[in-house]
C-alpha cells in the first residue's frame, strides 16, 4: 500500500469532528491513532445492517444509519461535505448498476473512546454483469453510539470504486484486525523474536506495516499458505511491527535501516545478533498485486540462514 493512501486515511480520521449523544463535540486527533489498540476481530454488528441496506439499494434504511444532528461528514475524491444524505444516496444508487458480490472487509477496528468505533474497510463488489471485473472501494467510517443500541455513522472517508488489480497471492477472506500488535509492543516482540531465532538457528523477518494495510494482510496470508508456510517456519521468525500512521516506531525502522516512505509492507531480514542482513528500500512488496508465490519463495530462499554445521 502506497504511503499516500496511508496519509489519505489517517488525515481524514483526524479531521472529523464528532458529536455523540450526551457528550460535547470532540476531535479524533492523532492520539487516537497512536494509543488506540484494535478492539477485537469479531464483526461489528451495525456494519452488517449497513451492508444489507446497500445490497438492497434501500436508501431509507441507509439514511437511518447516518447522523443528522449534526449531519454526517463525508470526504470523497469530489471533496468534503456535511450532508447526511450524501452517502445513503451514493451507496443505494449502486443497486441500479447491478451490484453483486458485495463484501466489506474490516481491516482495522479502533475504539478511541467509549461510544466511538472507527472501521478501516476494503469494500469489494462487482458492478454490472461481468463477475471477472470486480471493483474495490477503500473507506473509513466513524460510528458513534447515540443511544443504548443505536449506532450511526458520523463520518466517512472513501474513494470511488476502482478496478481490483488481479493478484496471484491468496487473499484473506476475513482479515485479522489484530495482525499488528499495539505500537508499544514492538521492542519486546523483536527481542523475543531474536531470542527464538538464536535458539532455533533462524533469522528474523521484521514486517513494518499496519492493520489498515490490505497488502500487509495479503503478505501474511501468503506466509501462512500451504506451499510457503513450511519455508517460513523452517527458517524465520516473523515479527510484525506496527507503524500506525507511518510515523510510529520510526526509530526501530531506522535502527534496522528500513525506510518507511515507499509503501507498506516493508521488510527487513535480521540475524539473531541484530545485524541487518537485508532491508527493502524501494517498495518491493508494497503492491502484492504485482507479486506471485515465486516472488515470495525467491525472497525467502535468498535470505534464509545457511545450514547449521
């Protein structure tokens, strides 16, 4: 995933001002990005209602899922607006285009405070009659709890439907929203990984990225696939390093000579003594759609440790 997409998502979340019932207005600032951890990997029930309304093309049902006082905020490639009708109109209108195979995938869940849930989504769908030409929408939604069991969308940031790049790597049906541990665990996780690698005669792969990064989820699925997992397990300890908005754990990235300005995921291969064997510097894995299983196996074979004597 390119760095500009990271900035696009994070900037929008930080810019949204939300009012919840019984609370004064507040700003979802970068602190939420830094300190909030993933909530859990279970489905967010209100999103299920939203999905059903989109599939049905039910504008009324969709409108009931967006705040009106104050009106829901939306940012799209067309610009910013405070218009509670904008998103219901957009999503309900897809039914007329022959929407099918509609599948929102939750990449990340955040709970910056009680009564607020932020979802980072990859929304896959087919528009028209050709199932071989799927589209994808990248989006983030800010849900607020206005009554005990009533959740509504107070802010949205989304792109337009774009053709899904054809890929040859396995993609997760249900991405693990806890794939990347909390930011503050990186140091301890790396230390533990180095200790395990020393004991088992392996090397450590540091994977810098975040839960919001779909390419990071695809790489993880490839590492766990039937043909590649044995190569990983025999030679490496994989440690996922959470860089949040691209500005966290930069000291760790610098320590392992791994720049964070050419997309994610970005990998470093490290010996058990902490010496960097190799680090990516040109966004080699930032677009997993360009990779095949052979690219992953070639990488793993090239940088695996020499056989023990």
